[in-house]
């Protein structure tokens, strides 16, 4: 009896030790699982907090109101840029108007000088052949050449006429003849010289057109 009782006690003790070991293993495994879960949740929470901070920072910058000084600087800068653009447009427009006014004034002066040129040419053409070498005729010739050189330097040019095809943009036909020696619509004779000023016609050539 005594031996069986002792054996039973030992078996019970062994069972309790086994149960205790299993319990400790289970608790250890559970603790590890809990720690792992906590660690994962902690990382996830940190990432979430960082994302929230970035989001707040991003939208915070957007919502951040500008300083009144910055707004004033932007306003003055915009006004300055607009004023400069308006002044540049005004300057270009003024220069264009001045140029146009100068062209109109120069053209008007040239129109008044051309009759003087015509009279010079008529006077030189009327000089008798025996007097063309005289001092008077030579002086008139030099004055005429000086006048024409001055006009040419200013941009005034004579329009080519005789032998050229008739062009209504440059020629004014006042007479018509038939001439077998000339082609169709060819200027046969120039009755009065025409002139241009910087590619603008000041006076059309008065011409006779053949065929």
C-alpha cells in the first residue's frame, strides 16, 4: 500500500510539472505574439502619424495666409510692370507717329522743291549750244547737280520712264502713239519727270505710251 501511494504521488507531481511547463511555454508564446502585435501596431501608428504630419504640413502651407508686406510688394510690382508696359507702348506709338509726321512734312517740302528742279532743267535745256561752256551756264549746271545730289541723299529718286513698261503705280499716261519700233505699253516719251521719296511716289511721271 505504501509503495503504491508513493508511486501515485510521484506520478501526480510529474503531471503537475508537465502541466506547469506547458503552461509556461504557452504563456511565453502568447507574450511573444502580443509583443509582435504591439510592435506592428506601433510601426503602423508611427507611419500614420508621419503621414498625418506631412498632410497637415502640406495643407497648412496652402492655407497659410501671406504676410501683408508680401501682398503689398506683389501689388506694387504688378503696378510697376503694367506702367512699364504702358510706357513702352506709348514710346513706340509716339516714335511711329513722329516718323509718320516727319515723312509727311518731308514729302510736302519735296513737292514744293520739284517745280524748282523742273525750271532748272528747262533753263539748262534752253541754253544755246555755243553758250554751254560759258561761266554762267557752268555755274547753273553746278548748282543743279548740287541740288539733285542733296535730294538724292535725302532719299529722293527720279522714276525711270522712257523705254520702260507702263506702270500706273509710277506713270501717268497723258498721250498715246502707235510706233512699230516700240513694244506694247512701252513709255515712248517723258513729258515731266516723276520722283519717289523712300519708295513712296511723290509725283508720277507724265508720259506718252506707245501701242
